[in-house]
């Protein structure tokens, strides 16, 4: 698989590094204009199999290339083959693999401030004010956590699963891992949750499981 990553921004830079180190990826190129010390820069990505893009306007900016896109946005968009490649999508992918989860929550510096509820995430994140949002067919609680760390927490009657890591590291890997969900039909990362979770853990995210979590 040859992956094109548009130039610019820490999220896509980190995603490029994760992709370049993964065995499913033959090569990574930066789609310019731009410069890179690590990767070839091309203006025409027509020989790429997929573009990995980030940001609310990314599908509109890159759809004209006619190449399937992996995107960190929350919903379908023209030209996007895989969406939800983000910490929120990671939470939903974890929830797909758990038995009757009653809490799906994310704390991240890029989310908006919220004040509807509070969720206690594992340390060092701790308590975060969150608001309810709907993604796919699930309710997700999300809120801004200032600082370096981000967390995903999914809890049910049997056990909880948590991911706590550097926020930008998590953001880059959850975007890069979306290539694992490329299939014939467009869909979100949680539609192929097992392949997605396997890939993001291979890229460096660590998931810790324990007893039901008292949020």
C-alpha cells in the first residue's frame, strides 16, 4: 500500500511516521507543496492507494484527486472511504468489541469544553467535564482536557478498557490506523473494529483492561 499524506500539521506528521513503520504500508509520500526531511514530496498523488487526511475541510480540499481518503472527521463525506479515524473513533471501536458497554468516554485537548457531566478517567487524566454526543449508533461522552494527556474509557458490567497516552501521539496513531479499515464499501473505523484496534496497538497504543470502572 502506498499512502499519501498532505503536508502540514502535527497530526498528519505523526500519522506519517506511524504509517511508515507499519508492515502493511509499502511507502509514504508527502503531498505538497511542502518540504520533508523524511519522505518524498509529490505534487501529484495519483499513484497512491489512499490519502490520509485531517481537518474539517480535508475531504473538500483533496477529493479532486479521486483517491480514497482516510479521515479523522466523524461522518461520511464525498471521497472518504474511512472516517472516524480519531480518539473518538477509537472509543467506538473499543465499544464494538466489549459486552454491553454503558460508558464510552473520551478526554482530549482538541475536544470542546463541556459541563453536562463529569467522568473520572484513569490517572494522570482524572476527572473531566464532558458532554454527550452521538456518533454512529452510540452515545459518547467527550470533553476537553488541557495539557499533554488524552484518554479513552469504555466500561461495562464485566470490565473496563482504557487507553491513556500523549494526546498528539494518540491522535496521530488513531488517524494512521484507519488504513486498516479500508474495505470495498465506505465506513467508519468501528465497522472493522478488530482490524483497526489491532493496527493501532501495533503502532504503539496500549489498552489496559480491568474491572468495571466507577466513573
